[in-house]
């Protein structure tokens, strides 16, 4: 049972900050103080959530806007690339290309905004500029990775990057044997991209300020007329949650609507700008044909030329050359005869703009969901702190009532898991980018090593924590875990090849193991253990969802390395949380038998019922989870899904666990019991993998993820109860029991990516099919053997 560190008496279940005879008519000070705190909390939440929403939507818009502009200007560059490739095909050398300056200046006439144009070797050497040959000059090192198409890629032949106030577009040039021989580089002024972006950013800030102010006054009026305290002076948490969800949710929806309308208009303006540019470019090229005394009807391949332009610019639905005066596009003039000979008319693709807006809409919906997680978790934490008093003592540390301790643990695991899971959606993808062969292992196995190393680090941490937690205290172990996690994530962001990255993930795993060991032990030390575990799980899943979504969506916009470093900095906040709010809590010390620790361990591993459960149910359950943690990000990335899309798969699973878990757990407990419940959950997992095995598509993968979430929503809780009720586990100290449980979880999760990696070398469907078949075989074995074992006991 949790106790004060100094051995003082147990704090009462409820801590009343106000006299029991308090009534609203006697004094308004407590109510006014509570209203002021709630108003401040609401405004802080509102600003954070809507600032995040606006920033994320703005970054999505800027990314799409810049890519569309790059596609537009690369159309003109592609024309030049084709001319150079044509000359190379007929014998010219890229190292000795006389007349290159004239060729580059043709592009300058079409794209008048361009500052300079270069031809660059694959090694980054500048070969030519607008004035001709260039000697002993190279690209700045910061641009080399983009120039060799390792980052910032729009497609396999185009990449771009912003650097020192300019935007650089790089286009691949292929030689006569279709090998990459050079790159065309264009530098455009930064304000060409930024003017419209800045205008929209300013509008977003103004609208954000307006919505926040309007919401502030609305909340002020509502809170002024609402009683937030109960008759005994406690904060009415349910009423506050309802107010916050209704008002802040409405403000969020309003701001999302403003965002959507603003960006749709901006995309329309961009489409018109791109349409005009392409029409004028094509008209100018046709005019050049007429200057050579050739009529358009004498030129072959015009339709193919227009088709290449359209395929390179998805913003356009079609582009056509029509009779003069028959369209609204650019007019083609025959300068020799001073007459109009044709019109070039392009049509904007409304379907493409709708796809861009759908991306914005999905981001808004995703952020709206996690904003509710934030509102609920932070509101529960804030109202709990308000409900509990501060007992005088050293450093004025917060002293919660026992009834609030589980909520403190919930708030802490929420904060920690945001940092832990910010990188979960892209660790396999980063490993894929860094990939190099290791010890002759199959590629799919190597890609799973970072996750396995993280789980191995967790196992080592759990063993060490189990030995030291009683001697050093759980706070020391927790702070050590935070340090390891921060260092591991920081090194992960700085790693440039495979081995350092794998070691970095192991260090992060050590940190995660130390942290989870302490928090799980605290949770099961509480008097109402089931409630505490439920609170721990709710905060854990909410943090996982927020972390996965925030990390995945930010990775698309600021890069994987930056997200790693950001999570390393954010996790430090949890140390202040523990120091300030959880100084008086200790893990329960349970009296057990006098049997030595080694004999208890021998009893555990020699217990037939325990081994049967661990090998046939428990381990397969967590190994199958590697489908989402390891395989799905690689599969989705290979099908051109964004990090935001991948993070939404994790969100789907989390929503199943959060909202279906309580209902399904209650039904499974009532009608199935622990044993039949865990059997049914593993059967659902086998069905989930079978769905992907039979169809193997993106929709099938999402169905698999949903079914995995349904299985875990009740299966994990029932497996935990079943495990803790095993005879050799009941004779263990709290921290030792949790250590055994955590080691088994981490060992299974460590094996998952390796097993998936080996089986997938057989092919996607065959590999998943093999895992599915083994799961069903183990399930049948558990049913048969456990029934026979039960009959022997009876």
C-alpha cells in the first residue's frame, strides 16, 4: 500500500480544501478562485491545441504549395533536360558540351524569375552555368544530399530544397545508356514561394487570436454562471470536462473550418498561377517553331509533348492547342506573318485540388481526435491537483490523496508515452534509409533490428531495476530511465549509419524499461489495483496515440532527426512532474514466503501452467503485434503513404483499445472468463493476419490493424490478470512480479520483428500466412493441453 516517505500516517481518501459547512451563499472566494483557475487552464489548452492545429495545417499547405510550384517550374526544366539528353544520345559528352550556355539561357528566357542555372555532376561538381564552363566549383555541402536525390524528392528525377533564402530544384539528366550522368539545378528567389505562404500565415494568426478571444469570453460567461465546486468544496470534474469538451471542441471545429476555407482559396490561386505559366511556356515554344519557318502542322509528336507536360503537373486536368480565339489561354503569334495562329488552353484538375484538401481534412480530423485526448488528460490532471491540497513540508511538495494517486500515474505515463512513441511510426523507415548488410542477415531481418534492440534494452533495464528498485528507490530508477531515453533518442537523431542507430535504440530501450518498471510497480501497489491498472492503461494508450500521431505528422514536415531530438528534450519535463507531484509515493512492499529469489525463479519457469501460457498464448500475442510496429510502416511507405497516414493506423488501434476495451473486457469477463477470453483474443489476431494474407492491400492492412486493436482491447487486460494469478507469480514481491511480466512482454516484442523479417523473405503473403498458421496451431495446442492438464488436476 502506498505510504508517505517519512512514515507518517496514511493520507485520508479525500482531501477537503474547504470546510464541510461551506455553502455558496457564505462566501464566493473559493468559487471565484476555482473559476479563475479553470478559465486559465481552458485558455492555455485552447491556445496550445489550436496553435498546433494551425501550425500543422499551415505546414501541410506550405509543403503541398511548394511541391506544386516545383512541379510547375520543373516542367520548363524538363524541356531543357530532354534537349540535353537528345544531344547526349547522338554523341555529345556531358564533360565537353559546347553551346551549353546558350541552351541554359533558353530556360532563363522562359523562367525569368530564375537566379541562376547549373549543370552539376553526380559528385556535386558544377560543370556549367549561364556563362559556360565552370572550373573547381562545387555545390554547398548542405545541398549535396538533395542534389543526389537522397532527400527532398518529388519523384525519382526531381528534388528540391530551401537554402539561404533560395529554392533549389534539381532534375536528373540521363546519358545514352540511361545512366545518370548529370543534374540540372535551378535556383529561384525565396520570396517567389514565401509571399503567399506568409500571407496565409498572417491570416491564420489573426483568426487564431480572434477564436481564442471569442472562446475566452464565452468560457468566462459560462464559468461565471456555473458552480464548479461540490457542497464539500471538491472540484466537480465531470461538469468541467463537459464544459471544456463542448466549448473547446466547438472552437476547434470553427478554427478547422476557417483553415479549410482559407487553404482551398489559396490552392485555387496557385492553380491559376500554374495554369498561366504552363500556357505561356507552351505558347512561347510554339512561337519558336514558327520563327524557324515551320508550321505547327509540320511538327510530329505535339500530343506526346503536351502529354508529358500534363503528366508532370497533376494540377492540370488537360492542356490543348486550339484555333486562335477559341479559348481563354495564351495566344500563339506567328511573328514572321504577324498573326495569331493558335491558342494554348489548360484546364485545372478539381479532383487534384480535392485530394490536396482531403489531406488537410484528414490532418484536421486527426488533430481534432488527439486534441480531445489532450483536453481530457490535462483537465483530469489539473482538476486533480486543484482537488488535493498542498501539505506543508520541505520544498512544499505536492501531497495527493490516495484516491488521486492513480490519476497522477495516469498523467505521468501519458506525458512519458508521448515522448516514447513519437518515433514509433518511422523507426523501421529510418533503418531502411540507413540500410547496409550486417553479418549476412536477410534485409528484412536487419530492418527489424532497431526495434528488437530497443526491446532487448528494455529487458536488461527491467532486470536491473528489479534488483535495485528496493535499494535505490523508484524515483532514482525513473530519473535514470529518463536520462537513458533522452540520450538514446538524441543519438538516434544524430546517427548516420546502421550500427550507431541500433545501439541508440538499445539505449532508448533501457530508458523505457526503467520508466515502465517503476510506473507499473506503482500502479499495482495501489489499494484498488484494477482501477489503478485501468487508469495506467488509459493514460498509456492516450499518450501512445498522441505521440504516434504528433511524431508521424511532424516527421513529414520537419524530418525524422528533428523529431528524435524533440522527443529527447520533451521527456525531461517528466522529471519535474515526478519531483513536484509524486515525492511522497512509494511502492508497496509485500510480505512473501522465505524462499530465496532463485528458488522462486525456478518455481516460475518449472510451473507447467505458466510455461504453457507464456509459450502458446502470451508470446504469440505480442509477436503478432510486430505487424503494426515493424511491418506496417515499411509496407505503407512502399505504397506511398505519408507518415501522417501511418500514424493514423496507430490512432485507429488506440481508439479501438480506448473505446471498445472497457465494454469488451466487461463482456468477456462475464461470459468467457480469463482463459476463454485470452483464447478468443488470439483467435481474432490470427483472423486479422489472415485478412492481410488473403488480400495484401492497403485497405486490408488497415482492417488488420483494427482487428489487432479489438483483440488487444480486452485480451491484454485478461492476460495480465491471468499472469498475476499464476501460482508462482502470487508468491513474488510486487516489483519482481512486474519484472517477470515486463521481461516476457519485451522478449516477445523483441522476437516479433526478427520472426517477421525471416518469414517475409519467403514473400509477403506466404510469410504472413506462415505466421498465421503457426498462431492457430499454438492456439489449438493450448486448448488441448490445458484441458488435459485441468482434467488431471480434477
